[in-house]
């Protein structure tokens, strides 16, 4: 059903999210969810300082007689870089985990090298099997969902947890933060924890068997293996992207990529070209909306930014040619995938863990009724 266009009066989320809703004042549901998430997940002032001290004490105590106190994820982006900087300055011994999925820009590689060298943090790089991963990404494009980044996100999460298990530590300190990452609609991306969804889409659309890809099992998913293991430390700091970027540049030689997650060539292309073209989704709306609500930017500046191209048009064309070549498909195959009807996670409901879990619960309930 076509909707009359509407944009939130507080942020810049709009009806490109098919599930968005607005109150009588024109404020969207994402802004209300943001306010609730801030209250439930963040601290400031003295409580925040106390929470950080408590985290440091707990991690150091758990790391006694071990080589490391915690694991951190490192992509080379501003959030993960600042997390590494904070962890080091808090006196924690961390090992950084980076997942190389074959799409790192040269700048990303250089940033990661500089960060680990200057902070004296050990780096563990998990290199994905390229033929497997290429085929999985191609499967997600063929599935015609806006979820093609889910395999990377899942591998990163699984790799961090597996590394922590290997070295005998419990906690992973992440660069996630509620203040700047709370407006992503489920309709735009869903199923990050769902290995069954990834695996089944690969069986449906892929041609290469998965043998080495880092993943969570159904048991991990059902028991929520990650519960209590991830520490989003930026939620307890007075964190501002704009404020920390000059610090990282000056102290670590870090360089900005020009956009959130643009350290990956594929992500830059996928967010800046493919999603807007095929689905009408501009993920800058999510990022900018959270920054509006956190006070880091104004709605007027965000609207001005949205009206600009996502990134340079010539680079978009160059990236598209590079993506097509690296994925091993023809331009005609690419055009055919582009023209396929858009789908989403719910269209493959019988291929995901949520369906399996609900079916299991229903079956258990019915079985109990027979007793």
C-alpha cells in the first residue's frame, strides 16, 4: 500500500521505512525508541564514572594470570578506534580482532596498522575464505533483501566471541553506542544473529558449500550466548564523534573515510549506491537521526546533508565496476539482480531461527496439551 510521504518533525527518518509511525506531533516511533534506549542503556556524570571503574575492575580481576583482559573489535572506523584508545588508557590488556572479508580499503588497512602499533595492542586478523564469502554475498544480492551486510556483521560477532573463548576471557568491549546508533529500522536490516537465515539463503541461492565461515549455532542463538559478554563502553562516556576525530588524527595518525562504515569498499558502495537505488533506503537518515537526537548535529544540517549525493558519482561508477568484477558476475547478471522485486527477512520467515524457535515453542505447547 502506497503511503503519503511524511518525514519526522524531530529527526530525518521518513516513510522510506515502510513500518514507520508518527504521533500527533509528527514525531516518529524511532525517536521514542531512542529516548527509551538512552534511559535504559546509557549513563552520564558520576554514575557513568562509577560504571566504567566497575567494568575495569571486573575485567582486570577476570584477567588475572591471563595474557589479556578482554577482546575488542577493530574495523578502523571512528567508533572502534576510539574504543581501542579508551581501553588502552584505562589500563586494560586487550587483543584486537579484525575480520578481513576481502573488501578493506587501503586506508582501512593503514589505519588498523597505525592504531595497533601506537597503542601497542596485539592484533588477531580473521581472514574469511574469499570464495565462500563472495558466494554468500552474491546469494544475499540474489535473495533481493536489504541485508547483504549481515554475513559480515555475523562473522565479526562470531569471530570476537570465538577469539574470547580461545584465549579464555569472557568479555568483548565494543564500539557500539546507543546515542549515535539507534534509528535503524528492522525493515531495512534484520537477522544479524541468525546463522540459519544466512546458511539457508546460501543453500537456496549459492553454489559454494560453507565450511569455514565463523558463525553462531542454533544453540548459541537459542541460549543467547552473547548475553552479558558484550560491553558497550561508549555508552558510559561523554562520547562525541566530532570531538574525538581530531584526537585520533593527532595521536594515532588516523584518517577519516568520508562516511560511516566507508572503511569497507563494499559497504561504501552498498550503503551509498545499492540500497538507495534498489530499495529507496538511505542509511544516512538513520545515522543523522541519531546524531540529531544526541545533539551532535541539527535537523537543518542533517536535511542539507541528505540532499547531497551519498558519495562522489564517479566513485560510485568505479566502485560498481569493481564490485561486479570482484564478485565474478557479468554486467547483465548485475542488472538482472537489480531489477528483481525487493524482498526482506520476513519473506524468508521459514528460513530463520525466529521461525524455528517459535515453531519449537508451539510444538512444545501442543505436546503438553496432549498430556
